């Protein structure tokens, strides 16, 4: 008998024409994604591709998601679920990462350094 396998993954789709056509940014291997604008995006992903790839890093795209390069450190634990979500703070441009244990960290230098935000823990 044949065995079947399936992979469930999250991806990011963008449209530049009001939803008539869509482009897949190829982000299914990333932990979390935050889009700053139509050209700039951030994601936590593996530095090298492949099944046994190495460490995670903050990846940045400046071309609408066509290419991604490492610009900083992974803000969370090194496991797959360390970073739950990311967002860009529109008031100051800082990148926010929401970690699995409820801590919120921010970076103002594209992941070169991360600081915990006091008073923003889940439930607190």
C-alpha cells in the first residue's frame, strides 16, 4: 500500500491590484512575519534551508518579499515555536516579537539587539 504525507504550512500572500491577483512570498518556513510596508518585511526563519538547517535569525526583505537576508538575531528561544507573532510599532518603527512564554521584546535595529518591554507580559 502507498503511504501519503501532507504538510500544513502558513504562507503570506500579497496583492498589488486590489485582490485581483496574488503573489506567494514563499514564507512557509518562517516562524513569524511582520510587514512594515509594501517593500519591507521581517520574519524569523532559518539562516540556511533544508531539513536539517541551522539556527534561526531575523530575516529582512526590502523587495516586497522576493528575497530574504539575515539582519539580526532570533528574538526568542531557538525552538520552532519560540516566537508566536511579530508586528511593527507604527508609532516608532520598532519591531515587536511576542514570545511563547508571554514576554514581548522589541528591536529598533532590525534584530541586532532585542530588549524586553516591561509591563507587557501576557495577562499583565
